[in-house]
């Protein structure tokens, strides 16, 4: 199993350009997440999905859109990139939560995005 | 202000030595407290998950402890190895908030030979 994969690994954008980050998981997980990680700060949740065809806003959703058309894929879109979106983006997936919510989130390797 | 604070921000230890990382959280009650290891350029990997009723959990040379009275958790690394060089992230899961995960900023550990 490849686990959680992300493409691309690196990207440089100019302000105002758009792009889509792709996340794929082969563990048949119901839940998928997009986070951003900035220096000195904890990971922050952008959007998440609890199943195919569903999405929800996380802690920092502004400037991003997502889609979950297939269970194994979760796409993160930037319609008009801004320098404040320079960050490392991580995708994660997890199975349905158990009674004590001790399900593990599995993270992808990350996408390093720079917006000039 | 982050609700999960970690200390120290970074530390250097010699190979073979032990070290302890600290995590203070503010939201209570919570469902579980997690520790992740993140190698440079990689995604976080789960080390331990402790529910509110557990006060210690081990994963090989990693031992996490939890004190719900003081709202503190610690991660102890025994007999450190060069491969332990990484960031260690403390994470709180609050079920009442829709299984919201709150991440600490991490402690960067460098193990030197």
C-alpha cells in the first residue's frame, strides 16, 4: 500500500495564479483532511471530508476550496494564490472514529508551496 | 493563543542519552492526547494515543505520560538514536468539538553522535 500520496511535492506560483493539490489514499478511509503547516506554528485544519461527496470547513478555510468526488481522492484548490498561502500543505486520512476517537490519522509527505 | 504549548522549542542531546519533552494543554475535558513524530520533509507519524483514563503509554523507546490534574503530558525518549532526530508534536483531540485536533508547535530534537 502506498498510504497517502500528494502531488506535486513542490510548486512555485505567482500571486493571482490558481492551482490544485491532489491527495490520494489507498486505505479505504472515510475521512480526509487538508492542513497547512507554517514555521513555529502547529498544523491548522483547512478543510475536511467525512465521506465521498461531502466537505466541511476547518479552522482556516478562506482562500481555499476542496472537492471529494471519489472516496480515495481529496483535492485542494487555490483560485487566486496570495503570498500568505506560502506554506507546507499536508493531506491526511483516517478511518471512521471509534468510540473513544482513537483512530489514527495518516499523513502524506506534504507539498511545499511558495507564492511570489 | 495556541491551546497546546510545548517546551522546549528545541534541544540537542548526545546519542544514547535520555530526554523528556513537555506538553501543556488548556482545554479539558478532552478525548485523547496524541504524540506524533515528524521527520524533516515528511508528514507526521503517530507515536502514541492516550485516552483521558490512561496515564502512560509506550511505543518502543518512546513513553508518553499524562497528568489530567495539571493538564500536562510528557514524551520520554530512552537511549536516543540518531534516527530520533525529528520534531515531536503534541496533539489534543476534543470529541465535544467534533473531534477537533489541536496541534502544538512541536519540539525539534537533534541527536548528535
